[in-house]
C-alpha cells in the first residue's frame, strides 16, 4: 500500500507543478525546425519521411496483436497503442509538410491514443484488473480532451500532464513493483529510446550543425524504435 501512495504522490506533484506554470501557449518557435531542405518536391523532406518507421513498427505491432490476441494480456490496450503509432505517421507527415498550429493537431491526436493506451496497458500488467475496457476509452477520451483544451483555450497544460504521466508511470512501476511475466528490459529499452528521442528533439539545431540529419529527424527514428521494444514485450508476454 505504501508503494501505491508513492505513485499517487509523485503524480499529484507532477500535476501541481505543471498546473502552477499557468497557461502554456504553443510556442511558435517550435515550428521552426533546423532541416528545411526540399527533395523531390517534398518540403522539410527528412522530417517528413523519417516518420516511415512508425508505419513499420506500428504495423508490426498491429499484426502481432491480431495474430496472438488471445495470448497477450490486455491485448486491446496494446492494439490501440500500435494503431495510434500507425496514425502518427500520416499525422506527423502532414504536420511536417507544413508546420503550424492547425496541422500540429493531427500530429498530436494520434500520439494521445498511443500514450493513453500504453498507460492502460502497462498499468494493467502490474495491477491486474477486469476494467481495461472501461479504463481504455476513458483514458483515450482524456487524451483527446487535452487536445480539445489546447485548441480552444490555447493552453497545453493538460496535454503535458497526459504525456508526462505516461512517461513517468513506466519507470515507476518497474522500480516499485515486480511482475515475473513482464520482461523489464523491453520497458527500460523503450524508456531509453524515448528519452534519447526527446534529447535529440531538444537539440535539433545543434545536432544539424555536425550531422547530415537534424535532431528532430533522428528523434522520429528513435521514438519508432521505442515502439519496437513494445512489440518485443508483447512477443515475450505470449511465451509466458
């Protein structure tokens, strides 16, 4: 029970810290990416095509879950995770073709599906429950709500809370709880790939100075490999 309270306390601190920032508008500098080269008539070519790995890993995940649906614990959540990843590819391509607040909505919407489905899937592995089919639509609705709130009120706080909660909960669960059926190395791998992706995104311009690819382009590939770790996790769960 003490471990439960640690998670609740950490998540409450996260919510309070983010909310106390006040209204967080979308920084318009975000749309100014380092690599704006055009090839074959495609603007921002590498930021656009670097989303293709999401199709590969998302499609791999969808096929894996469909083929082994009855063998995978909480398969519905994992299926929605991989569907969300598949949808990230066209959404992010559309955004990077013409970066602005309107197109960014279509980049972020599928990401909320992925983050929320992941949160329910991992949570259910550590806290076995019968309520996945109730938790999943509620979580996805909350994710969509965070985008609605941003679009209508110009405030990203709920979106940040939704994203941060999914990112924080995975390492917390692996540290505080044990489930012998969960191959932790895949969860750790996914976290490390995603952490590296956020770093390269942050240093988009600096990386492009000494690399043929920008930090944001590399971020897409690293984030896709994080999804690959979840596919491998699902394969490991089937063998239990």
